[in-house]
């Protein structure tokens, strides 16, 4: 759902799209998932595998505005 929102937002904004807040969101999720208790380890794996899938869907070849910023 988040990826679709980002893709739609990037398509609507075109050149004025700012990917920084989304990068921060993904980084915060990654940090939160890596610091959870071992009890949630199975769920963590599922969530951690969702992150690369999201990044693949948002790669610059598909969403040109979602590239490294200068």
C-alpha cells in the first residue's frame, strides 16, 4: 500500500516530487525492525523481506523521481 501511494505521488508531482521523507520512513522502519525482541523474529523476517520488494518496486527505472538525491 505504501509503495502504491509513493508511485502515485511521484507520478502526480513529476519533477517536484521529494523522495527524502519516504527514504526516512523506510530507514526508520528498518531500524525499528532490527531492534525488536527475539520473540518477534519470525514476523521480523516477513517484514524485512518486504523492504527489498518495496525498494525493487521503487527503483529509478520504474519511478524515476525515486532516485538518490544530490
